[in-house]
């Protein structure tokens, strides 16, 4: 595969893993402040992703 395609795939996989981690943290968060902070981070990682 071309290098650009491999790089794109690695980014996609990393983004997917990071969003899964943030979803777990969001479900475990107790306070609204924690949830808001996690949502802000998720929006930076992937602006169109749905967390809740």
C-alpha cells in the first residue's frame, strides 16, 4: 500500500481507539463537569462523533 494510505489508516485506527476510551470514561463520569470535559476532548479528536 502507498505510504499515505497506511498513514491514513493508522490515524483512523488511533482515532477509533481514542474515541472508545473517551466513551468508556464518559459512561463512568459522575459529575456534569467531568462529562463536559470529556465531550470537549472528543470533539477535538473527531468533531462529528457521537459520544452520548
